[in-house]
């Protein structure tokens, strides 16, 4: 199947070009790889999900507490 991509902004093209060079692919191959990545769901195990959550918590150093989240939710309600 063939598809022509039109009106791609130069900045995006340059980023794809750099990424393609880094991955030793053609521009076309890189675009196909990117589309494959974003259209294929990735299952994450519960352990991996919790590990990532713990990592984020460690980086926020306690600034995101349950009380903080409750207040943020309250403020967002009409």
C-alpha cells in the first residue's frame, strides 16, 4: 500500500530524519516504525505500573498527597 504524506512541517521532518539516521532506517521506514509504535497497544504488568508510580512519587518528593489531589479535584468541579 502506498501513501503520500503532504504538508509535513520542516521541524517534524528534521526530527524524523535524525531519528531515522540514529536507527539506521530510511525516512519512510522510520515513519512506518513510529506509526507502528503508536498504534500498537502495550500491555504493562501491574508490577511495572506500580514501580513506575513509585518512581514518580519519589521524584515529586511528597508534594502530591491524597489531600492535594482531593483539593485539586474539588477545585475542578463546577
